[in-house]
C-alpha cells in the first residue's frame, strides 16, 4: 500500500506543452472517474494549475508500480491529444512513497512554485481535494494526506514571512505593466476574466493598491455598460463593467490589458487588435501599451507584441521575473521546511499505524483471549514475550525506547 504521483510542471515542460495538459474542471472530473475505475487505483486527486498538472494516487497493490505509471501516463496523453509529440515522455516525473508525500507538502505551501511561497497554490490544492472528495474518488488515505499537507501549509503561512509580501504571478504581472508604463496612476486597465481565480486577484490588487481606472469584462458581464463597487476596508472603489463583445472597441483607450480566462481559444487576436487599436492620433508619439497574458492556454495571440508601442508578456515571462525574486525568500523557505518535516513525519506515522491496524486488532484480540484464560498481567507478559522473541535486537531496542516516555510520565 502506498502513495504515488505523476507530475507535469514548469520544471519539466514549456508553456506550449503545459497548455495541452491544462484540463478544464469537467475534463478533470472525467479523468478522475476513468482512473478510479481502474483496478490499479483505489483513490486519486488531480491538482491542475497554470504551472502544473499532477495526479496523486493511493493504491493497495504497490507491486504494480510500473504498470500504474504507464497507465496514468497513457490516460493523460490521450486526454491531452499529444501521443505523437516528440520526446513527450520526458515531461513526466514519477514519485513514489516518501518522495510523493514530500512533494505535495512542498507544493501546498508554495515551495515548488515559480514564485516561492505564492498564496494561490494552497487554494488550488484545497479545491483539487474537494473536487475528488465530491466525486467519491478520494477516501481515508488521500483525505488524510491532503489534510496534513494543507494544515502544514497554513502553519507555514502563519509562522514564516514567505507569504507576508505576496509575489504571485498576478502581482508580478501588475508590476511589470507598471514598470513598462512608469506608473499605473490614472491609467486605463482592462481585465478580461476578472471573475476567475487569477483575474479576481488582479482586480483586487489593482483596486486596493493602485489608482488606475479599471475596466472589467467577462463572458457573464451584463449586456449594458455599468458600474460595480469593490469594498476595501472602509473604502468603496468603483470600476467599470463592459460587455465582453465590446472589448475590442475599448482597446484604443486602454493602457494595460490583462487577460486571465480559462478559455480554450484566444480572447484577443492579432487581426482584431490591429483593426481596433488606434496607434497614433494627430501625429502624436505612439502610445505605449502593455498586454499581459496570465492564462494557460494562452488568451492573447503573441504576435500582438509586434505592434507599435505594444509589450506583450505571458505567464512564462512572469516566471522568469519570479525566479529573480525567489532569492529573497530562500531564507524563509529553510524555516518552512522544518515545519513541513514535522507534519510529514506525523503523516508517515499515521500511515504506518493505519496500515498496521489489522495486525493491531489481531494482537488486541489475542491479549483479551489470554486475559480470559488467566488474567491481564499474564496476557501482557505473554505479549511482551512475543515481541522479544520475534524482534531482532535493534527492533527490540527501538520498541523499548518508545515505552520510555510513558514510563517517565508515570514517574
């Protein structure tokens, strides 16, 4: 019995490849049901974000490990439609037992992210666990596994400075736009997909920390233009709602466009942007604009960056910035790992104990039977005698050391 992990992440796959494995919620549910239906798998969870797609598995039969990995890999390749891609097998990483356990703990607290200590991943791990639980494909073992990892991540967030000054890709995106334009004060910023997880982070930070004029559009935006209110502390800040189908019409007045949807196709194409964007008015200097793409698959056609005065960046570009910022957090990461060690050890002890429950129950029954024959003292003496005879010297020494704290408490 053991935990296994199949991983595709920013460490092994470039953005165009990761895009193919960025499964929608509906696709994730279909994959989970298919995996759970296999005789190889007893429990499973999929963690799917912009930078990773990972399948965590609990199986009772750990002897079929190679078969398990090959099966899960084949399912993911088929679902992503990339069987024919050259060297596609190189993007997968396989972890078993302690390595799989350690990996989730790192992921949950942001230590395996592009941006060390980023906050969003914890919520994404929680959502993945809830999704699997709701489908009934996650039970005792993975429920406990994810509960330990999430609890550890919360402790890291509370007791270290890793998340005190958040540096998520959403915030890096905003700062990159600010650096390109010099300031965001009184600049017009359009957010496409503000109702999503990443888009909502962008919206919240823009309204909370900047003096930009914010325009928001999603596919669910009201048909008529309108105002919406964002409440931050004691302040109420308004932003403009615009219909999704009118997004191109507003481009000329925009200084920054940020797109963060889960759409399988572009929200902004080169030909349409070129058609609607006015680059020069009355001989004035070309207005600088920043197009920022936080989506996987990409929302913004990259050729837009070749237009006059336009900077176009995507999530991989923000990842490069993140790596330079990560150095600041390395000291806190060392402290975070000591916290993770505590919770990892706790989970491993739980796992060993849980796996041994049938033997424990059998020993309990034997002790009770022996006690009925004579008395409890005789039954316990017989129990310890069996341990002495069946354990090698080192095992016996460790067992006796485990009894010492209990003996000291009694003294």
